[in-house]
């Protein structure tokens, strides 16, 4: 290879690597760009409080439990007034914390009741280069141009009776925006053309599993994931009665696992060729304490695989709301009441358990060699992954944390009930 050719090859590799690195430094969905709770950051902070490692702190109007998403120099959050009469999205500058735009999207004529622990803006937006997609359940779905802040399209006809409010977040798949509309009355998945908002496919949940169930047990708040199985993508979606894998391009069912009994919130996980799904609440027939199950499923089958491809299940201290994270074949999950469990992803066996102080709603994240667990009352535990419990730090902020943060470019973008924080290692 002559020197000129070698130099051109170097430039090609250099710039391609730079572009790929830049593209990876965004946080585009709930639980990250890969929907797995993993950040690519190598040097995210492990220690902070209201006066330490806070790069900026910005007040965001409204009440919302949706997570921030990040693309380029923009951070976007959805929000709503406490009474749900205005639904909007807020764009904040990543570098300065200055609010760039507050985009009003919907002003419903009437609003449904929500659970006291929910908000009218709990569904997390998803974002890509030039566009953000914001979803408020029955009240509307919108695409906003992130360069000029103009609304590209809206849909207000995707309705259901949420009963306790919406919480399912949308995801992007190729040219599709995929949504879950699952209330007490109707339950379906729908894929929209992300450029126009028009329906590409719509698939109802199988009515045979829902027709004899009380309406209160039909609703769900799940956010799906996409996994590759034998060279083909599967959309893994755990509704209130059963988990179904669909073809993401068409909405056609591939396989299903039935479990019952009530609303699912926690997202599916994928690791080592397996998928891990949350059952939502289970109600023992003898009237005992209700609980959730975590099931490990081999996704290579077709049809009803409940009795054939469920490899293991656990039901002790499985969270209903928070989504676990998997690191090096170990599953880390924290129950709403603070019970932290480390499981083997291969067998479901308990590796260790401990008790954390507080309540937990936000999902577990992994970054920079640490696992982050965010308590409702503003406390974050930082631990090391491994075969024993190893605590690194406890960090306290003022306010309530229900939204799962974003960890991107060595910073933590964290939302409380009043503020948006950018947490990073301050230069002394």
C-alpha cells in the first residue's frame, strides 16, 4: 500500500469512527438507545448532591414522570399541567440548561381520572435526528421537528379508557413508530409511519384471553423491545394477560406466553439468546399476598410456548414498575419497597439479596462500571456489579425521582418532580 492510499484509509477510518462515536452518544428512548438500561459512558459520576457535581439545574413546569431523551445538544422532556388540561414538550439545551422551547401540543376538552401515583405525562418520548415523537395515550401523539419546533403531524384518534392514566412509551423501528393502546375497553398495538403519522398496521390483543377478564385487569402500561432471533427481528410485548412476540414490520404474531392476571409496567429484557418478561400482578386464589413473576423465555418457538419454552421463573421480590438491568449474565432488580436482588440470568437462582432504604419506581441503569438505583425520595444508590453486594455511594437530591434518568456523554440527565439536572464531574 502506497503512502497516499494509507493516508486516505486512515482518514476514512478516523472520520467514520468519529461519526459512529457521535451517533452512539445519544439517549433516544426510555432506558436508552438500545432500550436495555446500558449507557456507553465510561466516566459517569458516582457521587453527587445539591452542591457537588451539579453542572446545572433547571426548573421544568408541569408534573410528569416521563424520562428525558437526548439527541445532539437537545434534551427533550414531555410534561403536563397537574390537572391534565395542557400537554406539552420542553426542549432544554444540553450545555447550558437553558430552556430553548416549550411546545404546547394538546389541550383536551375533558380528561380521564389517573392513579394518584401517576401523571398525565408518564410516557417517555423517543427521538431521532430532526424529530421527536411524544405520546400521551388517549390524549394524542405528535411528531415535532426539533430544528424549527414545528408540529409535523398529530393523532388524537388512538383512544382507550386508561382508568389509571397512560404510561406505555413509544419506540422507533425503521420507518415505524410503535405504540401500545391498552385500556379497560380496547387493547391493541399500532404502528404508524413516522413521517406522516398514518397507520401502517394495527393488531388487537387476542380477545379470547380478555373476554372473561374484568375490565380493570385488561389494561397495561408496557413498553416493548425488539430483539433479533435467528436473523429476524421480534417485537416483544408483555400485556396484562400474556406476552406476545410480533413481527415488527407487520404486527403478525410469532409466539405467546400466557400468565394473567393484571397490569404490566416493567419492560422485557434480553440477554444470551433469552428474553425475560414481567407478568404484572398475580393474585393467589387463596387470597394471599399478590406478587409479580419474572419469566425466562426461549424466543425461538412459534404459537403458544407457555408450557414448552419458559425455562425458569421467579416470583419473590420481583418489581412491578421498575425494569431490571442485566450485566455480565446477572440480573439486578429492585422491588418497589427496596428489596434488591441479584439473579443468575441463566438459571434464575438468587446470587445475593439486600435491603435498600426507601421506595423505588425508576428503572435500574448500568454505566461506567456501576449500577445506579434511584429512590423515589431523591436518594440514589451506586453499586458495583458482581457476585456480592458492593456499595459505592449514596447520593441525595431534593425532590422526588420517578423518571428513569439518561446517562450520556459521562453525564447523568436526571429529572425530579421539579427540576432537570445535568450531573457530571465538575472540574476543580
